[in-house]
């Protein structure tokens, strides 16, 4: 087995090279790339919601090449069946036995393109994979490879032929990210880079899957002080009391926010979390989990703006957050 030299480098140096390489393909979106990487360090799944053509699928492809992991892409359509994702048992005439033929979910990195075009029945087939890291086919359970990430895209403006994602499935995405349009000078740079050939073909693997799994283990060891945990709980509780929010952040959301804060601290080279880690990750982790009241939705309220308002109004604790020696 080939061992990448980056395995012996400091973790933050490796992660910085991953970000730098992905920026060759996705220009001017370092913050989004960092949050995507943080989600993967936490073992979480990501929903990419934005207009067509801004690079959602290309960013996932760049990530797959950089991490040297198995990659499968599923184009979600209304006629997509759950077995098209999980695989099925096929009768083998020579052995006179049923043989399991794995579907695209049996990969390290799975891209579900236009997830909201799949039927609710097919969307529900993803829940077990996302939460349990396993799938059930014909009464038999099959474990998914490690690490396993599901990255899904959806177009927020095209409602024809789409099915709204249920709250239970939205809650299982660690983050929802948006790329947005590039700045004018960034778009000019993009045109220059793809003029002769696409930079995606020039990317090289920087980590093996097992090496990235080791970074995940280190991320989970980042210390979270009780004061920071209390700050997370205060933010979650504030969403449950807000008059414009019918359904606030659940305890699963609090756990997700803590893990995201650990990921940001690890990416920053710290062995402990600070309140700013929580504050900077709050919108990406919490906004998509909120259910607004009908009145707020009719008035055009947005979950992202409400979370920003809540974090601005919640006092930030001040104390030493490093673990005691």
C-alpha cells in the first residue's frame, strides 16, 4: 500500500494543502471549503444548496480526488428506487445462490445530486445509511466503508418535480452550505484556468482514507470545556423560545454544533474549543434545522438571519478554555 508523505506532516499542514489544492478548482470559496472539511473531520454529512452552475458537484469531485477515496455519484430522479442506492440480491445460476450486488452507497464518498428530486421513499432509504453507517437489503445488514460521507445537492429555486426534504432527514445533515456566485475577478480567473484544460484533472491524492480516519480520531479528542458546552446549550435553547421559530434546535443539533466546533478548533491547530468556534459554525449547523412559524415564513424570515440574531444576542462566556494539566 502506498503511504503518502503528508501522513508524516503536522495535521494542520496536511489540511492546509488539501484546502489549497481544492482552491485550484473552486476559486474564492475558502470559507466554504473549510466548513466542508470540518464536517468531514467530524464524520458528518453535508447538504449543498445553491443555484445550478456554481460548482457544487465540482467541489465534491475535487474532494474525492484529494482524499483518494472511492467515489460514486447518484443523479436523483423521481423514478429512482431505494434498491438503486443500496444494491440488491441477484440470483447466481452457477452457484444457485443469491449474490449481493452493492449499490452506489457502498463507497467512501457519495454525491446525491438534486436530492430533492427523489421521492420520499427513496429519500428515507438514505436515513439508515446516514445515521447508522449501514444498509439493509433483503433482511441482511451490510456495513458501509469507513470513512463514509454523503454530500447532497439541491436547487432551492426549482420546485417543479421536487419533493421537500423531511425535517428528520435535514436534521441528519451536519451542515448546509451555499457557494454563491464568484466575484468578477474570481470568475475571470476561473475562465483562465479552464481555457485549455480543467484543473480537476491535475489534482493528486494527498491522503489515504485510513489517514483521514486518523485525523477524525484526533478531532474527536479536542477538549470542550463545560463553559463552552453551556454556551452551545444557551444558543439551542434560544431557538426554542424564539417567537418566529415553531421548532427549534434539537439535542442532536447541540451535539452537531459541539462536533463542528471541535472540527474548527482542530483545523485552527488548537487542542481545545473556544466560544468563537461555536459562533462561527452556528449558522451552517443550526439554520437548516429550524422550522419557522407560518407567519414568519410568509414575512420572508430566514433561518440564517435568525441564527445570526440569536448568536449576537447571546452573551459569550469569557474564561480559560484549555484543559487543566
